[in-house]
C-alpha cells in the first residue's frame, strides 16, 4: 500500500501576468488540469501567493499516493496543454507550442519544493482504497434495499453473515474480504528510524537543551508581555469574496498566509515548532484518522515562504469554516497555539500553549484576516466526508473475523 505525500510546485509569475493568470484559474478551475484522470491524486489546488517578494508565485499542490515522481510524470503525460496554458505565465517555462513532455517534466522537477509539515488523515489509505470502499458500501446498501423487510427482526449476527455471503458471491468484491495491503517496507523503516532518532538526539542534547529551554521560556514570557496586542482588520468586501468560494458541498478548503512576528526569537520558535515538533507529531502521532480528537481534516500542510518569512497554511476539511474553527478551538487549541502562535496578528498566548486560540473571536479574526483566495481546487471524492471515509473502512474491516451479536449490531449501524 502506498503512503501519502505532498507534491508541491512553486513558480514565480511573470511581471504583469498575475491578473491574467488569476482570471484563467478562476474561470477554468481545476478542470484546466486532468486531475480526475490521474491515479493516486486525492486533492489538488492552484493558488496565487504574494509572499512579499518582487513578484507573486503560483503554487500547485497535490496530495498524492506514492510514488510522487510517477504522479508528476502522469500529470505531464496527460495534462500538457493545461500545463502550457497555466505555466506560460511563469518565469522560465518553455514557450507554449514548443514545450515537449521532457521539457515540461524538467521544468516542474526544477520547481519542486518541500513542505515543512504535511498531515494526512490516515497514512496508507490510498485513493483506490477510498473509492473501492465507497463502492462496497453502495453495493451492500443496494443489496439490502432489494430485500425490503427481509432483514427486520433477524439476529444481527445472521444479517452480518448474510452480507458476508453476498460479498463472497460477488467476484467484483473479492478484494473486500482481505485487509488493505501493508505500507511499503522501506517507508515503514524510514518512519520508524525518524520516530526513534529525533527523541534520541534530544536526549543526547539534554545537557544543552535544559538551560536553553529555561532561557527560551524567559524570553517567551517577556515577548508575550511586551509584544503589541494583535490588530487584525477585517475587510467586509474581502470576506464576502472568500465566502463566495466556500460551501459548495460537504468539503471545503482554506489557504492562509501570515508573516512570522519580527525578531530572531520568533523566527527560531517558528522553526522549532513547525520543522521539529509539528512535523514529528503529524508523522507519528496524528496519522490514524484523529487530530487529537478532530476527525474532519483530510489533508493539511505548512510551508515557509518569502522574505521576510511567511507561513502558508492549506487544508481540506469537512463542513463550514465556522464549524472547522470551532472544532479546532474546542479540541486542539494547544496545537493551534504551537503552530500559529509565532505569527503576527495571533491572539496573545500565555507560555505559548495557554490562552491564544481560546480567545475565540481573536482566533477567528486572525484566520479570516490572513486567509487568501484559492483560485482552483480539486477533490477526487467530493461527496465523502472524512467521517464517511473512516466508516467505509470500518465497514470493510467488519467483514472479517468473528463478532458477538452486540458487535454485529454496532457494525450494522454503519449501514
């Protein structure tokens, strides 16, 4: 089974071309590129980002099943015309009409960038698995509906066995009776090594880290007490523009761009909490369908761009932005403080992990105030929430093994 990764292309837009590119992306949307024909692409977006440099940049992000190199090749093979229409607005792109597949691939490879933090709802759940398990649910439900009334008052264990027999008798569903394949051994080895090495290095550096942390805590509290209060002004017209891009289905997306607070202290703090802490916990802790109890996020990433440094945050989630923000505040306010607390306009924290996002109005003003429009985005399963995807996986898993009557009854509640 493939793991998931962040494929990210970043290219500078030619002078005076940002407006034309913005209109193209908004008009053509994600249909400009054949994401729906690319195997292993869960989500994608095209985003114009003004990171404070002389010219804004175009960001193409794809949340993909490994190997990322194959996804890039597929994009070039199937989407040459669309790539030409989009990236002809960017520096160094081969002239449209003369661009061959090799030159397009070389250009995209040369503009690949790493992300600082990458979050996947469940690591190892491929696009193929998501789609197969959604089809499994639909097929079982159609079968049950076809025998209306025939399942009432029957023992849950008998109903489950009847469903298993139906699946066993359908050659197209044979895969459902086996567990999903395991993650690639090489990926598992790398992740285990990273999971062990980071704490080991920290333990070895403990004699140096303890006094450094004490000094950092003193600096932190001084900055929290002396830094000016956040001042985020919300423009009603801009808010209307952003809201017009939301709530077209069960899934939504968000992009925010926030400058890191001035000074070496905050830049160091941002690097530690993004590149070390958030990167570690997203890879080894929050990788099985729950972000400290929050189950509505499909994919998310943090990137550091520009001079002065700014943090770009992108995410795909379920429900409205209001409910998304409420869930984060209620369940993972400490996470928000750790990753956003070093950014300008964020509500005042206390020892970094206290206060901050618990100021509900302040946090919502910060997020909305730093939100930028996403010109185009794509989802391979736009009608499925993360909860739906999880339930489909549990439905498949419940076809295997033995269950008590009460367990079978709970399993049937998934249908």
